[in-house]
């Protein structure tokens, strides 16, 4: 414990920084305090409580422990998150708060998924253990039920048009695929080539590529079988019961948490929502590698000089091999489903390439550029 000696030989506590929020978690403040009373008084003022500080109580957000004496307060590390409550308010731990959000039918699917991801952003391992206890308590008897009429609780918060679990899960994967497409589209359409190219030629090339890419995606129905347990074995990422297993880090063939990183979103509504914290990880990264290489390929056509990836000769006119980029962005060729713990957000040591073809080597031309 850090102390400093005053000129009067009395010991004074050094201020430590803490984080404090209220019951609704609407606002989080930083407070520096030497002791418990100072922390409560300052927090009460900063949070705008219209009650005296003596009417407030302080709790550790993580586990709900009440802090009412300096001896225990002094054992807590800096940056501990506290919840400050007024007298009649009842303490709810971080986990219970976010879990109640997940269970609430008033919350939209995307909102609760975001809440779950936010909750799991710190102290992941401990929180996941608690989540797993809730998941383990789910009713296995309902796992194989499919229709809304047979398991209505599972469908709470979803659109009425979603009649079966398989239909709903297919919709979820299509949403992810659309997200990848629009991320690609936004990046290309905000590029210098798209905005400032001479006579709009760069814009024409990019728009044509996006049109071709979208056609391939639509032709393959947005790979809507990936989350559908009734799809053919080679076309889904789960087993016939709907159980998904983590694929491990992008650079690994398997998950090191064998038997732990598994989830069945078909079993309960809670598991369905928690499943949103699982990521479809691009081994070759979309933002760092694939999109920049697409843009580079289009720039080669725009400039009238490129190398065919097939015959390796140089040409002035040709096409983009859109199919190759489609495989990298939207398919299992480059995607693996991973638990949030195994989702590595650093740079991946894997890269895309410039895929351009001459007219002779191209059997299905996608982009043409004529001077």
C-alpha cells in the first residue's frame, strides 16, 4: 500500500483512481479518492444523484460485494469498477445486468448481441465460466424442436416471419455475409480511385466489380446453409444437432480449448444470442489485405498494365478474377468460426494477391476495360 509521511508524522493515503457507474450503467465516471467516504461523495456528485451521500451504497460491479469499510476498500486495486446505488435500489452484478438484457424480449437481437460482446470484453475467462453455467442449465429436450409453435421462447425478439429455428439461423448467416459485402463496397467506393479517377473510369470499374461480386453472392444464396443444421454436412458449420465448435486461432487447425469452446444456439434463446459473440474470422483479413488487393487489381486495369496470374504475361486489357475474391470474403476457404477468446485481432501473417487475368486465360470474364 502506497503511503506518504506528512510533516506532522501522520500517515496519509495516496489517491487511487476508480471507475463508478449507476444501476442502469448509463454513465461511467473516473474518480480519484483516498478513502471510501471521499469516493462516495465525489461519485454521488459526478453522477448527479439528488440525494445525500450518506444515503448511497457502494458495490463492486464484478461480483456485487458491498464496500462499507476502508479496510476492505484499501485492498481493492486501482481502476476497480463500482456501482453506486441509492438506498432503495437493489444491486445487480455486471453479469446479471447483461444477462437480463439478453433475456429481455424488449431488446433487439443486435442490441443484446452487442451487450454480450461488451460484457465479455474484460475478464473474459471468468465471465465465460458463469455464462457456461447458465447455458448448461438449458433444457436439452428443446434442442431438436424446430418450429416456433413448439418452442416459442426461443423466438422471442425475432420477427414473426421466422417460423423455424433453421430459417432463423440461415437469416443470421445471411446478415453476416451482407455485412462483409457492404464493408467491401464502402471501402472501395470511398477510395481515391472511385472518387477522383479521370472521366469516372475508376468508378465504372469498381461498380462493375461490386455488381459481379454481388451476383456471385446471390447465386450462392449468401451461403445461408452455414448455420443451418439441416443442410448437407459439407455445407454447414455445425453438426446435425446444431452444435458448433471453435476452429481455434486463425493460424491453427484446431482450438486449444478442446471441449470448452462449443455452443448450440438451437438449444435456448440465451445460447442463440450469446452465439453472436462468436466470430467468422477471415484468415486472410478483409480490411488489411483482401480489399487493398482488390483495389490494386482494379488500379492495374485502370492504368492499362497488369500481369495475368495464369500465364504470367503482361497485358493492357483484361479482367478481375472476381470468383477468387468471392472465395476469400464469403466462404469456408478463408473463414473459420471462432469463440471470442480465439478471435485474434492483431495482424494475420497471411495475404491476398492481385488476381487479374488476360482474355485468353479467362473463361468467365467479370470486369472489362476498354480504352
